[in-house]
C-alpha cells in the first residue's frame, strides 16, 4: 500500500513537470467524454420532450386504426383500409364499460377560405368528445356539441394558426369559413398547442363534426380511426383487449385470420416515437465512444515516448531496488491519472456544452447521472487498457541496459 | 559455515552476444571478499572490471559460475529477489553518478527507501536521508538539485543514496573517474571512514594512487584476475589532504 502511495506521488510529479504535454494528451479523452456527455444529454432532452408531447395527446388514450399495421408482411398505411365504421365506434362506446369517451375520426386536407383570405390546412372530422380526450380547450367561443354531430351541422372549431390566417385582427366566432367551398360557421377557436415532436404546427387545423365531414366533404362511410379514452391507466390493457375482441366479432374474423384493424395504446405510440430518437442517440454515443478510444491511443503513444525518454530513470530506480511491479505501477498510475483527469474535465466540458446548447439554441438537454458514471469508468478503463502496454514495457527493462541508455 | 565471506565468486564467466560476435568479457573469475575488506579492482580499459562489478552488484547475471552473497546463491534468484537484494544488501555508486536530475539531493538519497519492505514514515525517511547526507558532508545542500552541485558533491549524493538502507556492501565503479585529484581524495576519505565503521567496500579504479587508499588490490587483464595483493603502504586520506593543503598554502605564501 505504501508502495502504491509512493508510485502515485512519483506519477503525479512526473505529470506536473510536463504540464503542456499532459494537457495535450488529456485533450483526446476530454473531447471523447465531452462528446459522449453532450450527445447523451441532447438525446435525453429530446426524449423528455417527446414524452411530454405524447402526454399532450390526452390521457389514457387508445387509438383504433383501420387496417392492420402489417398484413401478410406488407405494411399498410394507418387508416387506409376503410374497415372501421361508425357502428363500430358506437359499439365500443356502448359495450365496453371502461370507455369514457369515443371519437370516430376522418381526416382530409384542403383549401379553406374566408372573405378574400384562403389557406391550405388539415381538416379533422371528430366527435364532441375529441376536445376532452385530447384535453384541448377552446380559447374563444364554444366547441361543437353532440347535437351538432347528430344533426350533421356545418360548424367548425378552428386552430389558432387558421384563425390568424383567415381572420387577422378579427373575432372569427360566428363568421363563415368555406371548407372546400362548403360553408361552415366558426363556433370556436382552439387554445394554441404549438409544434409537435415532428415539427408540425398543431394549431394549423380545422375540426368539424365527423358526420359533417363524411357526408358533406368526403362522401365516405368508413372511418380512418377511432380515438378511445379509457377511464384510468390501470384498465388500458383490458380495454385494448376488449376492443380487439369486440371488433373481431363484429368484423366476423375467424381465429385463423389476422385483425383488419390495429389497436394502439398511447404507451405504444410513445415507445415507437422514442425508439427512433434513441437509435439516433446510441449511434452518436457510439461515434463519441470511438473518439474516446482515439484519446486512449494518444495516451498510449505519449506513455511510450515517456518510457523511452525516462529509460535511464527507470534504470536508476531498478538499480536501487525497484521491482518490475513498482515501475509498472508508476507508469500505470500516470496513465490512469491522465485519463481520469481528462475524463473529469470532459464531463465538465460536456455538461457545459449541453447547458450552452440549451441556452443559445433552445434545445432541451438533460444529463443522466448514469452516463456520467459510465464516462468516468470508461476513461479509467481506457487509461488502464492503453497504459498497460507502455507500463509493462517499462517494467521489463533490464536495469543494466536501461542505465546504459543514452 | 564457509568462512565469513561476504562475496564468494566461483569460476564466473560473462559472455556478451552481440549479433554474430561473442565477447568473452569475464573468463573464469574466482574471488573471496570478507567482511570489513576494502578492495580495489584494477585493470586496463576493457579488461572486464565493470562487467564483474555489475555481477557482484546483482545488476547483471553471470553466464556461468556461482556467486554467493552472504551465503545465498544469487545465480538462482529471480528478478524481484535480485531487486530486493540490491535494495537491502548493496549500495552501488556509479561512475556517472546516475542521479535523478529533477529531484533534490535529499529526494535522491531517499529513493531506495521508496522500495524497501521496512515500514518508515515520510519523516523517518527524511531523517535517514539527511543522516546519510551528513555522513558524506552534504547536509547543507540537501535541497539543491544535481545540476546545482559540483561533480564531487553529486558523487557524495550518490554515496549517500547507496548508504541510506544501511547496506553491508558498498560497491563503486570508478567513483573518482570524473573528479579532480583533491576531490578524489576527499571521496576516498569518506570511503575510509565508512570502512572503519565496518562496511565492506569494493571499488573499481584505474588510478594507481587512488588504489593506495584501499586495503587490497585485485588486478584484471582480459577478463581474468592476474594479481591479488594486500596494500602495504596504505595512504590515509586525512593526512594526504592535510599535506595538500599545506603545499597549496606554501605556493600561495612563496612569492
Ligand atoms: N553490453 C555489452 N555488450 C557487448 N559487449 C560488452 C557489453 N558491455 C561490455 N562489453 C565488452 O566487454 C568487455 C569488458 O567491458 P567492461 O565494461 O567490463 O570493461 P572495463 O574493464 O570496465 O573497462 P573500462 O575501464 O573502460 O570501464 C569489453 O570488451 C566490452 O567491449
Ligand atoms: Mg568500466
């Protein structure tokens, strides 16, 4: 133990003597660790943001889409198959006890106009439950009602962006909006939600009763999807299962055949969305890890030079009784100290860079503690790994030959 | 059992293999050195003195032969055991000093204690090293770096380092090779005092007058011992220094 302490002292002193070189050697590790920490922080921040946005889809939401996601191995588009009907939606509402809200959904996009202004936007056909399921209140006016849906009324609730485009500086409530030339009355303006995780403007939307959309705009009888809200998180899985059973029965699907619809929980949607960002993050972290290895090679290089330069010193130490192990320890500690200090500085730099990105670019970042620990361990391991070869080389020197070295 | 020999060499050979050529540096040396002796090994350049010294100092191994140090057969020990012997039993003074250049005299003297098994606190180490420096008359320069010291002073630091672990055997390869004659005599004075205290000393030199300060002269030629004599008219370093001083004063007073 005392010998370890002595080796530590010698190593530190040797590093201190050559500050510039020590710093330059550390730079590789510093950059590697900083890169790892920054990418992971960015990834973590993005993940947290995605999760927040998924949560904003509403609580305990289950989506039922027409068509199976993979049918016969072929990926068919969400909602393209036309297998869901209004009766399906009504059956879910009626027969499954844990369901508190249902919104049959159709979608289209098209030109909307008011006066001289017109705008291209997305049109959603939904039920009156939609606003409560998505926890999306109106900022002005009122949402449309169940009565409006039943009576196929030509009423619309418009997003904040659409309101700005069509009615700049005016109160849109009660005004006419022509959707694909069909006149609707604006009854409400939605509260602004901003951009979603894919960079889309969520306020660029017009919501109308699904009945009106199907009859007056689309002339279709099938739904794109059904949005279902369960009473609580604990019954989501059960509700998902009940919906599947109900729809299989209603669609007369024999047990040997696949579903012609897809039931997804919010959980699954969230997982799918974070999966992509996680893959990206891991890829970047991998690249950063490679730079850590490059830093390790830098350490090995300098340690080899250092061993050669200090051959005489090694000879002297051996001549007065240092064992191979003592010399090895001295150089190993030097390498590990280099990489550990480099790692610590790298963490500081990485956390600093993340904070700066948040500050200057507005990118969300979060540095997970686990990754800091991983970086510390990695850089120590890099030091041991790449310091080992030079240290062993030093320890195997012959004392007489080392002393004779010029 | 086998007398009280500190060093016992039996038919030692050393062959260097440099590429195709074999250099037979030591060819069958047998030698016995007892406790308390002060031996000078002499001979022409290339006669194998340093090679033999390195073997005696456990820095190098013989190609053939047996070497008993304090009764243990050194030829059979491994690297680590040899390192321990160098650390505890032997103090080695090199011709080129071989000090660590960026550390102080005191730290140089402390160096062997970093590698001992004895448990010494930092303060005890410091005290030991200071005592060793005092012994060679250099306590005042303890905090100087080697490049701030004269050749003689550097050699004293090297001797202090060799003495710090209280070795039974002090080995020196041309300890006065780089020094002027007065400094050389001063170093011999240090050696004589250590020898009087009971330390066995073996020293290589090619200067005949330096050899007169020792008790026994061993002469080598071509890797063999050709002569082994006791010194008859042994010089005392103190007296010689006194004489030198008087002569110098006389020169200064003369005009
Ligand atoms: N490492 C080595 N490899 C090959 N030959 C060597 C080596 N060291 C010494 N020799 C040879 O061994 C012989 C003895 O060398 P050594 O250094 O022992 O002589 P020496 O008596 O100490 O000479 P000097 O008085 O010049 O120091 C010389 O011929 C030398 O060339
Ligand atoms: Mg020599």
